[in-house]
């Protein structure tokens, strides 16, 4: 049964279950609700890199930190479409375009992104964007252009959020997610572990996600990628087992969602990634890079799929309902 009324105590109990038992429970639900032979392959491309006005403490693209990222203007549509086609040829079925923006503005760059959305849609991939905050009418414009999904993460708990970002609020994030839903675009919303948060914060973030009126269609779980020059560069590396615990808990709370093993994959072995799939992950980000940091290559991922007997989930498998 898909629930939206999880209590903090219930989530705590699940999260604190001994690891192998937790994995077994998550794997059982995974088998019940999902096709475990399939993994959703979502290719990321940073279409506008660096120079961001925000202060997200983890982010290499924030202008205020000295991370050595070159600021680049919005990419040309033809280049974006060529990369989307390359991703499709490599087996990817979803294409996510990211921009280092605080929010979308109604300007010529947004018009150009709309054209990119139309173009990727014509290639036959599920189109996703992550462009920062969005108004309802902007979400509607993207929906009309064929946008399938919008990524906007909670990142962490409401309580811890202020330690990580001060230039916009938790409520701003929830509002954007609401605007996306109203436009009939599916929601991709998750978070990051390893920001210095407590277990309680992780549990609280999962409570917010799993008690949404409908669960996000995909939930990215990122391990902090520590980038030199950001305020979080000296934090310890996320323990692999914490990633497994987080993925399994997410799977149990939201059995119908795609749970995405996101940032951090480049530092994992094949056996570690396999363990994440066993624990309920059924989606990954692929691409030559994530946005600016290292990711396994298309070839490496192809080999992993062969080895583990996985196949990419086909595009548009479940028609989502547009509520125009
Ligand atoms: N600027 C837009 C925004 O913030 O919504 C879109 C792009 S932003 C880079 C998308 C997400 O990437 C962030 O919300 C965060 O969850 C994730 N992210 C960014 N830097 C990261 C890092 N160093 N490690 C892990 N996840 C990261
Ligand atoms: C998400 O949850 N993770 C992706 C995507 N959504 C946009 C981004 C991860 C970025 C990691 C740091 C970088 O490559 O710049
Ligand atoms: Fe800007 Fe997004 Fe990075 Fe925050 S996460 S600094 S909003 S690009």
C-alpha cells in the first residue's frame, strides 16, 4: 500500500532497522512494485554552467566560491540535441538539462530552453529540466513544450536547510514543487546526504517527501561530492552503508517511485552499485559528467548493465496525466 501518512517514529524505526533486514524489506517491496530487471537511465547535461548567485554550500557552481569552474553561457540548441541523440543511442531514455540559475526568468534564455525541450521531446526521450525556482506560468510553458519531469530537490531537512542555503527558503522550494505539479509535470525531488546533517535530519527530509499528497515520481539520493573551494570541501566522505540505508528507507516509504542512485556513483565500485540496486535503487544519472563533476562513462555503465543483467527502462512507460 502506498502511504502518505508516515509518522516520524515509523520512519525512524525503518531507518534504524539492522542493515541486512532493511535491505531485504526494501528488496521485497522493490519486487512487488517495480520491474527489478529495469533501471531508469537519465542523462544529465549542464546547459548553463557556473556563475550562480546562490550560496548552496555544496555547490561548485556558486559564483561566490572559488572552485575553478569556468562560467559558460547557455549552450546552443544544436549542441544540446546532438548530445541528447548520443545519449539515446547509448540506451538512455530520459534527458535532464540543468542550469546554474537561482530561478527561471521570462527572458530570451528561457525561450531558448523551451525550444530545447521541444527538440529533445521530438527525439523521443522523456525531457527533464532543473533550472531553479519556477512560477506556475513558467511551469505551464514548459509543460506545453513537452516537459515530462522537473527536478527540484529539498536537499535536506527543514531544520538543517538554513545551515546549507541562506539565499532562499525551504518554503520557496516547496512552492516550486507545487507549481510543477499544478502544471501536470511529474516531480523529481530528493536530497543529499553528507552535508553534516544528523540521522534525524535525513529522517525528517524523508518524512516531508513521503508525506507529499502524491510522492515524487523520482527521488534522487545524492552523496555529497566534495568540491575544493566550497564550504563543505573538508567534510568526511559519505559512508557507503549510509547510502544503502538511505536508499532502502526511501524505497520502503515510496515503493512506487523511481529511487535514483545519484551523485557519488563515480566513487563506488560495481559491487557497491549492485548493492544499491538490491536495496531498491532503480534509476541512475548517466553522462560524461554529472553537471560539473565526474560520472562513470557510457561505456562503463553499459558494461555494468551487461554484468548485472539490467536493461534501461523504456521511455514513457507509465503515461502521466496532464491536468490542463
Ligand atoms: N540551480 C538549480 C537548483 O539549484 O535547483 C538546478 C541545478 S542544482 C546543481 C541541482 C541539484 O544538484 C541540487 O539541488 C543538489 O541537490 C545537487 N548537487 C549540487 N551540487 C552537488 C554536490 N556537490 N554533491 C551532491 N549533489 C549536488
Ligand atoms: C540531482 O539530484 N543530482 C544531479 C541532478 N539532480 C541535477 C546533480 C548532481 C550534481 C553534482 C555536482 C556536479 O556535478 O556539479
Ligand atoms: Fe546555484 Fe543550483 Fe548550485 Fe544552488 S545548487 S548554487 S542554485 S546552481
